[in-house]
C-alpha cells in the first residue's frame, strides 16, 4: 500500500512538473509572438510622425535631456515642447507678430528664446519653470542687438547670443543664466551681420555672418575670441560676393564645419577655428542647416533637398529625409534631432512604425498606400501573420526605373498589423513602387507622387 501511494504521488508530481514546463514554454512563446522585436541597426534619420509641420520651417531645436525638448516655429511665433523624446509635442505658446529665431536652455528649467522682432523691447524671452511661463528680458548693457539669430549655452550660467542677420552685428554675453546681458562685440569693421555663434569654453568661441551690405555685397566672415569677447580677430573672409556664413557644427574642440548661405561651399577647420578651408558641397544650393555626427559623417540642408557626406565633406549625395533644414543637433552618439519643415530624429529605434492592430493576422498583406496620389506624405499598411519566421522585414521604395531610393524598414517585427509613413518631399512627381519582403513572402505595389 505504501509503495502504491508513493508511486501515485511521484506520478502526480512528475506530471505536474511536465505541465508546468509546458505552460512556461507556451507563455514564453506567446510573449515572443506579441513582443515588438527589434534587431540592432545603425542609427538613421526619420520624420517624427506626430511632430507639427511648418509651411516654411522650424528655426531651432534644443533638448534638456533625452526626453525633454523644445522647438520654435519662427514665422508663426510658436513654441512646442515634448516630454517623450519627440513622440508627441504640445504647444506652449503662440504670440502673433513675434518672429522667433533662436533657442537655448541653461538647465532643465531655465531657457531663452531670441527673436528678430522690430520692437527691441521684445528681443528675448526667458523662462525659469521649464517653459510654462515666459517673460521679456530687457536688462541689456550697451548697444543691444536688433535681433538674436544665434545662441550658444556654455555653462548653467554663461551663454552668448548674436545677431542680426541683416545688421547691425552684435554679440552679447550673460553670466547669470540670461537674466542680464552685456555687449562684447559691435565692431562693424570686422562684421556687419551675424547669424550664429558657438563657444567651446566660457572664454573661447566663434561667431559667423557677413561683411558688407546684406544680400548684395556681403562676404562670409568668421570671428574668433579667446578672452570672453574682450578682443576679436577675423579668421576668415570669403572672396565670393553675396553670401554669408549661416550655421556652425563642431564634432570636437578642434574640428568644426560652417554652412554658407547662397553658396556652393561649406567651411571646415581642424585647428579650433584658427584656419578655415573652403570645400565645395552642392552646386547652386541654398544651404543653411548643417550637422556632423563625427568628423566624417554629416548632413546639409536648406530650402530643398538635404545632402549627406561620409568623407568629411569631400563629396555629398542627396538623401530622402529632411526639407528646409535650419538646425541639426546631437544629444549623444545615437540620438539627434533636426528642425526643418518637420522635426526629424536620428536614432537606432524604429521611428514612424505604428502597431495599429491587436489581433494576429491570418495572412501576409500589403495594402495600397493612402492617400494615393499623395503630396508629399503617404501611409503604407501591412500585416504579418503568426506563422512568419523571425527574420528581417524589408520595406523599400523604388523609382520607375527600378532603382532603390529608400529603405523604410529593415528590422524584425512581431506578428501584427503596422502602418508606416513615407515622406516624398525630396522627390519629383512621378510613379514609384514600394516592396514588402519577409522570408519567402514578397509583394510590390505602385504609388504616385503628384505635386
């Protein structure tokens, strides 16, 4: 009797263990199916699908941490804020008649916005509560600028600002987080208009702009200071007429780049701004925004197509992201943001891929894009069944000749229904194809970009 009881007990225990293991395996498999699995890939630029849009451009962008950021739409007088790394944006204020131009934060709470308002009493806004409230800054010593086009925050208290793009040229400095400012440059024999500034220490930095009459006889210039603006030297003046330096991007203390508006060239330094080399970029291009991720890889944008270099600016090729770029920033090696007609993000994470269905599809399906024809943004929906293998899914865009022009997705996704946005703003009108591939499955559909 005891032996039989012991055997029965063992049998129950053994079966229970088998059942528990089976349930665990089922649970793991279930989690595997419903989890969004992402294969590590190189960072790439994508349009943030929920970012606001601007008919002209967003003028500036700044982040106080990896999640919290601000953008300004200068022409509309609007300020937006995100607290979830750009996934959503809230309007903080809109002031009609205000031409907002530049933006910078000293810390998580304290920030400033520069304007190009004709009313100089409204030259600058300041917040001390993370953008909830803003007050005008009117404490300027000496000749105040008539516009603040560029801002460089150096420490939690020290910062520089410069302007204006259409003269006069002024640089101001703060040592109390923007509460008050003093003039540190107004020498019109060196520069007559200033657009951007960058300081790599409280004392050392550059300002860029032009010398001459704006839009007619202006030459690009770069000024350098090593003593907090007490003295300046002009380290560059172009030989080309009717152009001026626009934006600055440094990847290290020694190596930096400057874009030149109304020119086919950019500038590069490898000795902390002492000397600058003219580098041909794109013929006849109206370039403004420039941003380098490292000494080799960078991007250039303006009124039209954006361009990329992977060899330190020696050559450039067109990209499919970014229109009207005016400012590009990087928070670290894998995260960056760009302000143009939309807000764009440089990231490892998939951007713009929305999981829109909770049920597991029964079959593969690639739907017709909507709207179609489109101008310039359209959405593409597709479904992945539970029977699919977990290999990389590819969604690519091709031109009418069959040449690949974009890869929207190159990663592993769990079964489900998805929607991805495609922005053809840098493409010409015409017929295009989009192709979905996963394992043995492949399907192609047509779409029409009509401007």
